C-alpha cells in the first residue's frame, strides 16, 4: 500500500476528532534513520497557538515494538514546535525498544533539567485503526509537571487526565505552564529562564539539521 493511502486511513480519527491534516509535513534535513528528527504531519500549523504534531513514519516500520493494538504513531498538541519535535522524536526512537501502552508515564527530568516546567510525559491511547486488515493505532502524549507525574505514578494516569480535563488543560501541552493540577492542585512555580534556555537549545539543534 502506498504511504499516502496508509496514512489517509490511519489518520482518519484525527481528521474526524481534531481537524484536517495540513498539506505540508515537517521533513527534517537529517532523516530519522540517520539520527535526525522524526517526520511530522500537523493540524492547524500556522493558524493556531496549539498545533497538533503527529509522527508519520513509525507505524509502518517492522522494528517498532507494537502496543496491544498493533503498531502506532504518536502525537501531541503543543504550543512549542521545537519541544514537540524533540519529545516525539525521543518517544519514537524509544518505541523501537519499548512497547508503549495507555497509562504509561515517563520521567524526562534528566533530559530537560530540574527548572523546566514539564518533567514527565504520560501516554493516552487515542485511536485504534484497521488498515488493510492489520491493526494499528495512535497514542497521544501529554507533558506534565513533576507533581503531576508523581500523582500519575501513585494514583494512576486516568485520574490525572481527569484532573487536567477538569482544569481545562487537557488535551493541550504548554511548555510555559508553571502550575500543577495534581497534589490537591498546589501551585508549583518553575524557573522560566531555564525553560527559555532549553527552548533556545532545541531551536539551535533544529537549525543545525
């Protein structure tokens, strides 16, 4: 099956529930197989503050470790393109060694530094799709604070997702969010300069590629 036909079917739930896929993908100068960023499709890029970024080269790869429903792509709705590209690339590369499932939570604090507002990523199953008789799907990622990550590990990801929904944050990830809805919704303030520094480093990396 041609890639465009494969992804037209796989991304149908995104089209129906979020919006139409943009005509132009984000294609890295250095390919994913050579250590570069993953190729991404988008929804509302250039037209909205929060853009949905979706990997579009993982589900068809034999080396990906499948989830219970099959191989998959990952996506995130985010207000910062460099960070979204980085986290989707890292998760995509890890998916060749680890089978990610709904409810998994990951600590990214070591990679982003203690001052960055988002210290973890949680995974939510977004859709299951049959393409040419074979099972595939899409996972949605959510960036979370340290307190939210600890809450998800202790009380469950679904309970955290509900807190995010109640707070009007779900399903959006902002790298500028300094408040936590977890741990009885105590406010946690992170150091903004650290967030800006990481954002600049990510932009530098993308520019070099």
